[in-house]
C-alpha cells in the first residue's frame, strides 16, 4: 500500500524539468536517452528531461558545473577535473571501451604506431584523445616525431591525402571510409594496454546533495532506456530519424548501433557498471601523460546508488531468510571463484595453442566480422603486422562480398566444421585461393567464427599447368588425313600442309631436319652418313 501510494503521489506531482547535455550531435551514440524519453521512463520518474546537442556554446562539463544542466555525457577527462577540485560525479559508464581509434591510410605503408613517425597526423584536442597519445607514448613514438595537423571534422583530409592518419570513432567513420573506398587500417589503444571507458553519464556533487532521490531516478530511467535501445535498435533508429536528426542515413545508424553494442557489451557487463580498478588504470594513463595535477579521490568521483531508505514490514523476514542462505551462497561463490580462475587459465592456454598452431588462424566476431585474434602465420598470409589485425574488418581479406557472406553462412553450425574454397585478398591487393575450415566458436566470452586457412596457391599453379598440358594433348587426340605419297596433312579447312608446319601450328612443336641413312644412300650416294644432319 505504501509503495502504491508513493507511486500515485509521484505521478500526481508536476514533472521536474532537468537538462541532459550531450557531448555531440544527435545519433545512436545517445540512443538510450532518446528511448527513455520516448517510452516515458523519465516521465515515470517524475522528470521532464530536455536533451541538448553539443556545440561551441554547450560543453557538458561547463554546463553541469555552472548548473545550467543537471546532467552531462562526458569522457574520462572527468578524473582530471575531479583532481582539479571540480565537484563532478560519474553516475554510470555506458561504453565499457572507448570508441576512439586512429584511422591510418594503408597505402602509406602504415601498419603499426611506429609507422606513423614522420607522417602527418590529426590527433584532436588533448582532452579528447588521451588514449591515442598514451598508445603512442607506450609504443615509443613521441609527438615530436609526428607532423601534427589541426583538427578538421570528417574524412576529407584523410581522403585527399592532406593527413596520413586521424582520430576517429570506430562506431562512425569506418562506415564512411568503406563507402568512399578508402584503404585504411585502425590502430586501437587497447592493443598497447590502454583501455579507457567511453561515454560516462555524470552530474555534480551539489545536485546529488540537493536531490538524491531525483538523481537515482534519472540514472535508473536512463539505463532502462539504454537497455531498450540495445534490445530494439531498429526502433531506436526509427526514433532518431523521426524526432531528432536525419544527419545520418539509416544504414549509418545501423552500423553505429552494431558497433555501439560491441563496445557497451550489454550481454557481458551490466549497463552502467564501473570498476574502481579500471578508474585506477585511467588515472595511471593520465599521470603518464603529465595531465593530472594530483591524485583524484576516486571515492568522491564514483557514484554509489544509495541503500533502500523505506523498508517494508516484511523486510525483516527476508533478512532472516537471506542469512540462512548465506552459507550456501558462500559455497557457490567459492566455487565460482575457482571456475573463474580455471577459465582465465583456459583462455590463456587457448591463446597459447592458437599462437603455436602451424596453420594460419583468424577468429572474428559473429555478425560484425571484426578480427578478434590472428596468429603470426595468418598475419603473414594477409601481408599485415600481427598487432594491427585485431579490430580490423575481416571483409578486407575477401576478394568480393559474396565470399564473405558464403563463409558467414557456412559457419553458423555450432557442431559442424565447414570447408570452403574461397578467393581471398592480401592487404596489398593481391589475391590467392585458400581452403578455409570454419565453425562457430566461443572466444573469450564472445560469439565468434574460427577459421583456419590452407594456401592453395601452389596447387592452383600445378593445376593450371596440368590443364594446359591436357589441352595440348587434346589437340593431338584425333585422326589426321595424310597423303600416302607426299605425307602432307589436310587441315580443318581442307588445305594440305607439310607435316612439320601442321604440328608447329597445332601442337606448338618445332622440327629440325635431317636425312636418314636409307634416304642418304638413295638420294645422296656421294655423301657419308656423318654429313647428313643439317644446321
């Protein structure tokens, strides 16, 4: 009754107006907030939420600190602002991995961070490209070894050759690059051990002190909207196109939705989850770059949902039942911990086995077909550096889209190995035939496709030679009309040719001429046998 009464009272109260300041233009990147608004989740929480795009006058950090916005979407720069004394508080992490990567022109010989030395690179503002700068520093590529180019939006500078590499969102620009036939490679900071969170929902400590219940309701409604958007991406895309923006096509938004899901990882991690250890890693990265004036108080930075304030009468009985079950839960937890350790060891053993495999092996994610793993032999076969292959689209390695779809269709069975002969492509554009053995695979908690390759190039060369030889033999497997006196051969047009001319034309055969001993005695009685051969 108390709960029902509370809900009725909340719905009868006027909606409280609040503002959420986004960090960029309307697109699938913020789909969860659109769905929360459209489905009425904010309204059910007693809130009238206004969603504001970012522009030169609306920056999330400035808007929230000033109080013009109650909530914002920011990046991991929030840890620096907290160290500077700004009262920012992270409510939830949306992207478990940062979508920011470095896109480089493959035709400029770039395969790894070291290949960027002397190249023209557009890294973007320091506060928006920390992961890329940390990657370069850890790979021994200092910024003074690059030619820095001022930031421009879009891919025109990369397409025109004005720059050799630039910072992009993996959820966005690769789609445009594929459409515009740009040969590219993606350099991901995670390969260098730099793994930052992506978009973070945040507010101010002042807002939490003044309206703790309202903050909790806003957070939960937002996460509920994100669950809906990721579960029904087509509906979210319809909503964006009808109510918010047509800046992107439906195909672009669908691509962004797929890549967003891969980075949010809703099937693996609870939406909004954040781990103190990851924030410690983030703090270390900023410290390495000299961007932290002092160590921040992570306890103050990270929001912890408040405990239940109004306990129903039956809560005491539930508590007793929970205590009685504690022993069982503890036993299960210990068992889970042991299984987790075994899983970790199993994953390490799996990678070691794949690394040592004598054949090329590539593992790609199901659906998106992104490379999750490639051993050295696969990288050599593809003509790529091993550390650059993870994150690349596997479609780069197929000579045509039909081959990619064929392999995907034949690798759906969980207990069946499919063998397919496909025409593949190396990064330099050359093609080759390979026998691909593939099947569905569970790789480090992800649905994936395992593929092992056998290069058929030597067999194809041999086969071509045999087919040529057989064709030549076929040209002679017939009856030849030959004159019984002069020994000329009649060809297919009815003309008579000397036998040596005929075979030279039809069998690619050359003749040398001489005189046999019998003819020598008859026609050249004055010559010896040793003088018979002509030059």
